[in-house]
C-alpha cells in the first residue's frame, strides 16, 4: 500500500500573507501525523516565501514519521540540510519568479553537479530523491548518479484538460515506474495531485509514496487538517 507524505508549505503561505504567527505549520504537521500521514514535506525556498528555517528546525524535532526537505541544488541549501539532517532531501529545480515548481530536474545535462550534491548529502547520512519528469533519459541519468529515490513530476498528468492528454501522460508515468523499479529506485510521485486525479495513479503498485500538499491544505481550510489527510489517505489505499 502506498504511503502518503503531506506537504505543509501552504499553511506557511497563509501565515506569511500577514507576516504573523498563525496558522503555524508545526501544528499542521502534528495534526497530519495524528491523521495518519507517513511523512511531512517542506520546501525551503531561496526567497523564503513560505517555510522559514525556524519551521524546519522545529519540524526536525517534532516530526515522528519522516521529514522530507525539498531543496535547490545549491551549496547554501546543502549546508542547511547537513546542519538540520532531514530524513530525505528531495532536490528540485527552483526559479525565484515561479508560483510553484514548473517541471522536473534536468538530470542528464547536470550529472556532475548533482552527483556531487548527492555525495555530500549521503556523507551526511541523508537519503536523496530527485524530482524528475516521467522521461526515460532522466530516469537512467538519475540512476547513474546514485540517487535513492525519484519523485515523478505528475504536473502534466494533473493539469491535462483533454482525456487523451491525460491518458498519454498516465502511460508515460506507467513506463517510468516500470523502468525505475527495474533499476532499483524508490518511486514517489507528486505535483498537482488532488482528490480526483490521484485515484488512477493509486492503482500503480510501483509507486511507494504520494507527496501531496496544496489540495490537502486547501481542503483543510474548510474541513480541518485531520479530516483532509484521512480522506486522501483513504483514496490512495
């Protein structure tokens, strides 16, 4: 059965809208775990638009399941990761002007840089995941540089307007999962997934974990974090 890791970035987005102290993403993490979340995810961005270093340090102390830090492949972020030591570091592409992560890493063209980052994180006892598009070349490149996991970028699948486009993206994800499993990589999936479109992907037994944030936090605003997490967890069963 696939696990569910909850990204709580957008609890912090709501807090930062007023530059106040609430809602506190730390409280959200506790409630998510109580509701059955198998992990907590945060993205510490360069511009600190939502999650702050204070949040990350507190989460390291209170998260009982698994703490996954999404981070850019920079020396500054590596230093923070090695200091705080999350359970997993997921390397993601990052542009200051984007609203949310727009695509997967270009692993094949940046193997040397990413391999060096992965080596530093591994030396610090941190497992590494690479956020990549469902693309054969990227999967093979990720395997060659010794990542522990991949996280399949499901954005194109989630945002497809036509059924034919969604079907094509679903097949890409299916093929990616098969290759990644053969290569011995752990397989996570996320980006744009919600209470409707996750159902189809939940049928894929190769996916170990779904990483979902915005749709859960959006529902939590209306029904509460515990109920929002429980309902998503039920769907991916």
